[in-house]
C-alpha cells in the first residue's frame, strides 16, 4: 500500500501498522459495541459492478438510498456499463431519473462521466482517488465510497451521519467533513476505516438520529459524552 496523507498532509503510514490493541480503551469499547450492534453493516445502495455503484453514488446526492434503489433497480436492468448510458441518451435517462431531486444535473453528470470512462479508461471505473475525483459528480466523499466499496481501498467517507455520530461520541471536534475524516483516520487503523464508516452510518440512521437521538436505547450511552441529548 502506498503512503496515505490526510488533507493537512499528515502521513498515515504509521497507522497501517497499528491495530485496535493500540487504541485507547474507550475507543476500543465503542468499536466493539458498534461491531456487535451492526456486524454486517454495508452500503444500502444496490449495484452489481463498479460502474453501477458509481452511478448510484452520483444519484444519492441529497436523496435517500431507498429512493435511489427504486430508480436503479429498473435502470440497472438496462445499464451495465457506460456504453449503455450513451446508447440510452440524455432524454431517456432523464425520464428514468425524474423522480429524484436534481435529476437533470445528475443525468448530465452520468452522461459526461460515461463518455469520459469510454474515452479515457476503456469503459472501466478508475481505482485511484485522483482519477475518480476528476469525474463529474464525484467529490471526495463519493470517491471514498467507490474506492472502499468497489475496490477494497481503505477510505473513510464522511457523510452527515458519520460526522454527527463521531462528534457526539467525542471522536472528533472537526467542523467540516475533511477535518472529521482526518481525525477519524488518525484515530483508527486503515483496516477499520470502511467498516467504521458503515457502522457509524447505521447507528446514525437507527439510534443517533439528528433530531431526537434515542440515547435511552443506545448501546454506546455509557461511553458517550453527549448522552444527555434530548432534542
Ligand atoms: S448516547 Fe445519544 S448522542 Fe451518544 S451516540 Fe448514543 S444516541 Fe448518539
């Protein structure tokens, strides 16, 4: 594995050698409980190959995975790769996506990304952050999801759930997704980044909700400095 740097340029190479055994006992306990509560946490987006995951990730901006799956379950019966998107054309793609917010913008991004994949990458989805982030509709968080989920590359995508739950648990004081990612990546060994991402999302959706977190039902409450949250 090559060297991994955070946004502030801190080398994470040393973390690659680290294990949970070197984490402090509170964090170890939080990770243990998350693993117990959400042993099979993974992305809820439906996909069969890296290209379909990329499309689903573009579509998931500002909408729920459930809404995306409703659309892609039908779309992916016709679309396996970027050539299928170009053959479908913008008008028919928009028709398929029109139940989703920002569907015109997302349709254009998917069309353009498909064209680039065919012209530059032989129709394959690239597996480096730099290449992924150069594609329309793919930012840092989306690239992290694709890298970790489709290619098994350690990456910790920070969405609203990951940021909120991490802050409440005192794992980070980061005020933006980059800072939260950096704190979590420095705190955890790379082999736990992807799983912890999925488990924090699962906990955020089920228990540690943005409004009215269910602290009285939370398995992490004795380890959480924010367990007095009531609204
Ligand atoms: S105790 Fe409350 S604030 Fe803390 S992680 Fe659990 S639900 Fe979230």
